[in-house]
C-alpha cells in the first residue's frame, strides 16, 4: 500500500478494508489524504493540504431499502440523485432536502454523494421544519484517522447503544473519519405542494410576513424572500424582477387547499398574492435550495449567514452601507445568502453579525487563494475550540484526513 501512495495521486478503494489499508499506509508514510466522493464540494471549506486523494466513487450503491420501515442504507459514494430517484418510485424522499452545491461552483447538478451530504451536514429549505441532515442519520460505518474500522447507530430511530458518533461525524467535513456506509431515515413524499408568493415587500416587511406565516397554524414547510432583481434569477426568470416572499405548504390535497386559503387571506392584506402549484413550486424551491441566484459562473465570494430570522435584513442593510452586497433569505430569514463583488471581507461581515444579535458566517464560495487566507468557518470560542481539538486528536491524531479543511 505504501507503494500505491507513492505512485498514484488518486486512490479509489472498493471496500472498507481497502480504505483502512490506505489510511494505515498514509499514517506510516506521513502522507495526508484529501477525502472526497465526486469532488462536487471540493470548494467548501479551506483548501485541503494533501497531494493525494482518497476517492469513494467506487464505494457506491444502495445496500438496504425498506420503504415500509422508512429506512435506507447506502455506501458513501452513492450519488444523491440515484437515491432520490429510488425514493421517488415509492413516493418517499429525504426530508432534510439536501442542497446541491455543484451549480454554485459551476459544476453540473446531481453530482453530490450521500457521504458528502452527511459529512457537510447539508440541508435545504425544509430544515426549519424537519431539522438538519444530522437529525436524519440513523447510523454510519467509518474508518478513523487511526485506521480503525468502527460503526455507530443502527437501522432504527431509537438507539441507546452509547455515544452517537454518527452525529459527531455529520458536519465534520471528513476531518475525523472516512464514512463508508450510511443509514438514514426517509419519509413519505407530500401529495400536494403549493407556494404562496407575496409580491413587492421590502426585506423588513418580508421578515414580518414570514414570521407571521411560521407562527400560524398553516404548517409552513418553507419560507424565503427574494429581493428585487434577485427574483428574476429563479424559475428561468418567470417570477419577474419584483421582490417575492415565498411560503410553502405541503401535505394532502384538501389540507393544503384549506391552509392556503386561510393563510392567503391573511397575507393578501400585506401585498399582492400569487400562487405556484405542483412542479412549478418544486422547481422554485430547488432553485432557492441550491442558491441559484448566485450560481453565475463566477467565483465571486458567497457567504452563508445564520442568524436570528428577524435580524437578517438588519445585517444586510448594515453591510450595504460599506460593501456592494447582493442577498436573499431562506429559513424564514435565518439563513442569509450574500454575494460580494470584491474580497471576502470576513472581519466586516462577522462584526455586522455580532452587532445585530450574533450568528455564524461561513464562506461558501471563493477563489482558492481567498479561502486559504480567510477563516472560512465561524471562529469557535476558546472552550469549544479546545473540545474540537481533543476530538480531532482522538479520531485523527496524525492529521492525515483532510488537513486544513476546517482550519
């Protein structure tokens, strides 16, 4: 295996044992590894400081699917598109609605893998109702940076076997262990989907409207706001340029119709109301999920800000006093997507967040040089950073897995 590390820049194991052997050889040779599937999320985080890549593309395929039990297991390199197609045949879905980062980086859609989605804890607009990816992971099999094979969790929702390592690995960006197999819970697909589109609201008005909708009995599953001009960059321009505040309702047909009528009557007093049904609504939320307004073929800096839903517009307004900023809002305004024309301006963005209730700022896209020079992830407080360091030392003491990815 040491010879393999010496002669090949990309290593593609087909079994857990081969993954373990590659990591063991990397430890022995002091040769760090970049960990990835198809590479669709290579631009997330800081550039990895490794000359060789451990690719999981050969470790692909659904290994268990029991629709009646709402559970699915797959190897880490299985494309999300393949999983979603299988689930769709049984009128089921991944409830956390994982984002596809490929288009934001100028790559084709549908290239991401289940391992990458869980490693980065990717979630879409439905997160505000159904939780993040980590809330849907039942179990994982993985190989640590010590070249030790381990498993965590199982195939049932309730599991009390000890520490839930699967939750710890979710969102670790491949820096603790290489996940080889994953089990997730799935849910029935909604029979009907309707989006209420409120037109012409400013950012502050939209924040109020979304808060009112979320606080109602309408069981909203998505709330987003596209300011003026941003709206024309979704649905192939069909929404036009006027601001669009989006409220999604899902479920059984009669229930959705009743909830839409009740909520629509209240919202129509605030602004002009339109509706999108079925596939048009699905396509619209896919564009919001994948940050389509900023998938512009450039590498201009794009930030994801997490903050209090009612304060996001304040952060954007404060930044616009000093920077050329384009923005739109998801998660009822608790997720702010920002695109800048120049440098990442991390210090200014984080200062604006701190001045308006606090939050987290993650640099989701930038040129490699900017990512290398910028604290991409929100800096952790001292005690939390120390805890993260101890966790890294336990799982990957030699630092062979995705070195530099998270800092």
